[in-house]
C-alpha cells in the first residue's frame, strides 16, 4: 500500500514533464490560477484609493487615512489569499476540468499501452468535443462534494469531531481527482464507493498531504495538474493495471 503511495509521486512528475503536450495541459490551469491571483491583488491595489476617501471623513488628517487604508488593503489581500486557498481547488478545478481530463487520459494510455499517437491539434480537438460531458461530470461531482463538504463543516463545529471533518475533506480532495479515472471507465456510484473504501488509507493520507499544499498560496496553483497526474497513476497501480 505505502509502496504505491510513494511510487506514484515520482512517476506522476515524470508523466507530466516527459511529454510536451502533457506539460502544456498541466500549465494551462496553473497559468489560469496564477492569473486569478494576480488579477485579484491588482484589483485591490487599484482600488486602495477608495479606502482613503472613505476614511477621510472620519479621520482628521489625510496621512492617517492613507496609512489606515494601506493597512486595510494588506489585511484584505491576506484575507483574499486565505479565502482563495480554501476554494481554490474547486474553482480552478472547474476551469481546468477539460485539460485535467485529457491529461489523465493521456497518462493512463501512455502507462497502460505505452503508445500516444495524438498530437497537439488532435488533443485540442478532443478537449473541445468532450467539453459537454466533462462539465456534466463536474456538475454531478460538485453536488456530491457539496453534500459531503457540508457534513464535514457541520462536524468541524464540534471539537470532538475535528478529526472526522478533516478526514472527510482529505478524502473529498482525492475523490475530486480520482473521478477523472472513474468517469473514463464509466464506473457507477457503487463501484466508486467500493474503490474508496478499499483504498481509504492511501486516498485519505495523500488527500491530506495535498490539502496542506492547497492552503499555501501560489504553491496551490500547481496542485490541480499534479494531483490529476498523481491520482491517475495511483489508481492504475491500485487496480493492478501497471
């Protein structure tokens, strides 16, 4: 079990970097994520003057208002980073879903058949053709994730149940990326649940490790692509396909 967990990580990196198209598929959601960070911070800075004007009516000097506005701007930026860290995987996951789905598919095909024939143009065409199905899967996944996340949030209201809440969130994170493999093989809900229960330790343990990465601003921009590759490899190993 632990052998599969450890073996999957270097292989996940290798599968991204050894194929230029896989690297491109991985970079797109990462660039989107970094762009979201940059846009948010720039927007806050550009509107910092409004903070000054709001406080000038309540503070005696313009200098004091300016200092207070800068402090509040810094606090707001920190708050935005924290908020984005906790919603990051869901938001970017939706945007990156078509790319992650194709990345997962290419990694599996390469590991199982050792042949990848699709070039850049063919890969982009397949992404376009599969957009509808991909977003339908994402919508169904989000409903399930929202229900379990709601339960995890409720449990976290009670200190006694903190470990259970964290455990559920960790499993949810792994499920979000395992679903690319499940959907590709048309696994029904019972089969997915069985897979989780049979592999609950590796899925929850690795989910917790990725959860820690998600809480780190900037670094979490690289989580969706890496997690997609990692859980594709781990699922194949646990299914004895490689």
